[in-house]
């Protein structure tokens, strides 16, 4: 499983796992926001799955630090501070997390370190299928992709630099954290536009 939704999504996710009839062995967290990591602690407890995250985000996921205290874009930090005050920011702490870093393999997926949205944001690349799971680095609508330069991103410049790594990948399917998947020629065309040309096929 790549990302684990909000805390209140756990029951629905467990039902989906049961419906699929396959054990959940790994949960990869692309970044330590509650809408991506919120159910990870409960899912790991219920299924015995291992949780993986980049070492730069683990202290947030384990409740040892708060993203609102991280350096970055002022309005983003203000928004995160408000969310912390409202108890909406920090996902339920995950007891055990396997730290990953650039180019590590999790099953058949390769970790691409793409910080900016958070200090430990990662993307996951399936070389066999040409699938790119990009977390919140890119968001999508039915017709368009856009860089996630929102108030939820701590470092815009670093995110832009991180996504340059996508140029070298033969992406057949882009799977963002928010919005529909993009596949085929539509995906290639939109990635070229978004990244300003380059060698994305």
C-alpha cells in the first residue's frame, strides 16, 4: 500500500484488503501529512505490515516532532501551526518504521527522494511498468497536471528541483496523491508541459 489516508479511513481500508484476499505486508508513506499517513499505525497493528518512510520524516510520523516547527515557507508554517492547534496535523504515532533513502528498493519499487513538500517526501518508481507514484509533488485534474506549489508545501524551490528527476523516467502512468491517474500519451504530454520539455517519453 502506498499511503494510508486519514485516521478515519482505516476501517474502509481494512475492508478493501479483506476483499482483495491478499495480505498487506508493506505500507509506504510518501510524506508525513495526516491525509497520507493517518491510518498507517492502525493498519500496521491490525495486519502486521511494515511501514516504510524516508528518514527525514520519521520523527514526525512517530510523534517525536511536529511539522509546524520545520523550516520553510511562512504561510505554510502558519497553516501547519493552526492545524496543530486544532489537533488536525499529526497522524497517530507509528511505533515501528523502516527508514528508507534514495534508490532503496521496496519490493519492485525504487525510492526517489523528492523533498520540498515535506523534508522527507519520496516518490516511488516501478521500472517494470513505468508507473510513478509522486505523492503530493504533482496534483491532477481530469485534464491537467500541476506542481503542488500550495500553502501545504514547505519549500517550493526544493520541490521544483526534486521533480526534475522525473525527466529521466519513461513514465507510462503517473499516480498522484490527489486527483486521477494519468496514463499513456496524455501522461507524457502533460509531464513534458509541466517540466518544460526534456526527455520524459
